[in-house]
């Protein structure tokens, strides 16, 4: 990663410093002027077409999913935007997704149920995914693919498919046996392998695969395979599912194996485990030399179904159309007797049982509302996470809109976003969330961290002291994984207050004079936030802090961040009152 001064125009900086915004912005132009309803060749502005092609040439996307439909449900429209941008786009599916082996939407019994054939159903899902990708790239679901068996590791084979008309688009299928249950404890699963319940997890050869035989993967094999794929693709953006899913307040299914005990989560166990394996692979990849820094985006899975829809209807309809292609709703003949798509999805994605997934796309880290701050001399500094570390772009002169960077600021295995506050004297302080992967001497956990500005380097870039752990509101490692991202505010007295969502869904905070000498974690006296409110909260200098709860938005008010917390809540059409009795519509403040 370059640390010497380089001139970044403001537009490029906004793309990179906005976390995953780099990927979204690059493809958004294509989506806007050459949307799904228009021919791929119809472009309104040749200059913008050249700009999009340039962006595509310098970017590469790697999508890691557990099942064949995961990216279509949970990562679109960002997935299609990256495919249509012309950038390299590789999707790796960890499991065969064989489920019960019956390719039907019927849930009854008797003659309507086809025989159980897991290799055929796995192949049908493969065919559906490649048809959906072909539509995104070329508009033709039957656009041909070149299929081959390759080795990411010696002695192991995976299936790779390359779209002949647009070879920068590839699909990789590892075909590991899936859990075959959303939450039931099963040793032979990705979760069982991640937790060390089993030493190896077998593959299930799908019908017609060029892979020569079934294989056995150890935990290290899965991590090494994904690391090898990262080395091959050299992605600028890695998209995966959510490793920090939110628990359901119900008792988990019983199990006799203590390693399989844990909480019941909103999301599928394969989704969570696939994201954990991706984190471990990224840690290995970032420990090696490479020249293309990586942004990581974690997408919420099944949990999106219990949160408010956040995708406009035209985009949701497009998602539904692509899922209908995957679901073989058009009955097309792809020439494969195993089937041409997943009839369990069929054409139901937009209006049927899974419509809430189709009408939502949510990042676990939606972005901080404080990533850009002025320095003492009036120049702007922007902060983001690249390769798991904090980086900074600094304006070369006040107001000129040109930035040098990115410059490394340390921090290891940070997630998602950086929140920055300014002290009364002008010093900056960074706050972030860090994952600690499981090892022999410590458990898998999450913690909040901070770094205080110590000065300014000769090149004009702010320098920061060592990163300090703030711990989490919940000390138990499994509970700490659900800690929200930090937001902070500085009082006129120089006391810093940092807030985060805790395991119970409430808001906890710590306070520290001059950004140090921290108090213990305390709880705000307020109604419980939604279990899906994973981003934590937003904070304004006015003292308002809105968080989504099941009844609607709730507003916390704290006078000078001291004393008792006063709350007001509203339903979707209601209002709340401020502490002075003034009627306020919170939705106008949330942006």
C-alpha cells in the first residue's frame, strides 16, 4: 500500500474512504444510466462509459457465499453493479447446498414429492446461479460457460466455471456438505468444522461435475483454499456474509456435544461459519505481500427478513427477476437432466415467502457518520479500513480537494468502519471494532479499540499513538461478537463518551477524560433496541441518539451526556417529544 504522497481527487477519495462505497459507487454509474431494463450496449454518455470501464479494470471483486442463492438474495444490487461494471468478479460457493435433495417447492407428501437426489439438486442450483450471472453480464441465461476442475491446494479439486462471453466472471464450487438445517446442531457441517467438533468435512460431488472424486477438507484446508483464491484474484473488494449474527431470544436446540452448544441466531449457521472462514483466510492473506488493498463488506443474511425493508421496489423487482432465473421459473431448457435451477425458490422471491430478503440489502457495517474531520491547519483528513488496518488520506492544502495517501495508521483486523472525533484542542481520536480469531490461548471474540492523535508527521499526515482496547460491554467471548460498532462524542470539558450496542440490544457507554482513563461500561436507561440493529447508533451534538426498536424509532436524550436518560418513542406514523416538550419527527433527523 503506498504511503508516499500521491494526489487523490476528492471524488476518488469519497469512493475509497466510504468503506464499501468504493465498490458501490464504481458500479452505480452503470446501474443508473444502463439499468436492468435497458440493453447492455445502450449507453447515454460515452465519457461515462469510458470512466466505468477504467474503474472496472482497476477493481476485482471476490464474493464468498455458503449456498448458491446467497449472493442473489443478500448482496444484490451491489453484485450486479460490479458484474456490469466490467471488473473481474469471482464468486466462490463453499457448500453444495444439497439440502433434502428434492428440487421442488412442494412441502407435502405423496406422489408430488420427487425422489431424493442430492447430487442432482446440487447441480440444479449450480445451473441456476450461473444462469443468473449470465443474465447480469450478458442478458442471456443460456450464455455458455467453460467448466473445469482446478486445484487451489495440492490434492484437492474444485469446480471452476468461466463465462465465455465475459471471462472476467467466474464461479467456483467447493461442494462441501452443508448443515442441512438452519440451526440444528450438526457435527458434520461448516460450523462443526470451524468449532473443531469434527476434524474433516467431506464434499458431495454434484451430478456431472468435472471434479474427479469426493474429498475431505480439514479446517486448515478450507482456510488455505480461500487464501489461495484471494492470491489468485487479488480482490479490491471482498463480499461475504455476516460473521457476527444477532441471537434470537429463545433457547437453542439441545445437543450433547458441549462444542456445539451456543446461542440460537437469526441467520443460517452455514452463513455465519462461511464468513468466519473468510475472516481467517483474510488474516492469512493480509499477512503476505500484495499491492492491492482490500475493502471487506459483510452482508446481513436471514436477519434482514425481520428488519424493515430498505430497497426501493424497482430494485427489489430486479432482484426478484434474477432470483426467478436462478429458480428456473421460466422453465428454460439448459440441456441438463439434473435441472436448470432451484425450484424451492422458483418465481416466489418478489412476492412469496422470501420477499423480505429480496426487498432488503443490509451491510453489518453501514458506515460511520464521522469519517471525515478537519485537522488543526484546516486541511481535511479522511479515514477508512483497508486490509484490516486504519488508513488516512490527508488534504495536501486547505480546501484544494486533493488528498495524499492512503497512509497506514496501524490497527490489526479492524472491521467495517472508523469513527473519528475532534478534541477541543484539535487532536483527533479514532474508534473501531476489532475481531480476535480463535487460537490455542484465546477465544474467538470482538473488542472495541481506540487510538489518540499524538502529533503530525513531516508529510502532514496525522500521527497516532498505540491502539488501546476498550473491551466490550459483555465480557463473555460469544456475547462480545454481537457488540455494535462504536460512535463517540466529546464534551466541552474534554471528556470522551463512546457508545455501542450490547448483546441484549441496549446501548452501553464508557467515558474517559481527554480520551483516556476510561470508566467501566455502563448502560443507558432506555428501551431495548432491535436485535437486528447491528450498526449501533448515530449520535448528534444535539444529544439525540436514534435507534430502531420493534415499535419504531426511539430517541435517547442525555443532557450534556450527564444525568438520567430521557426517552421518547414513536410508531411508524407517530411522533415523540423532546425533553422540553417540543414535538419532533425523528425520521427527518435520520439520514
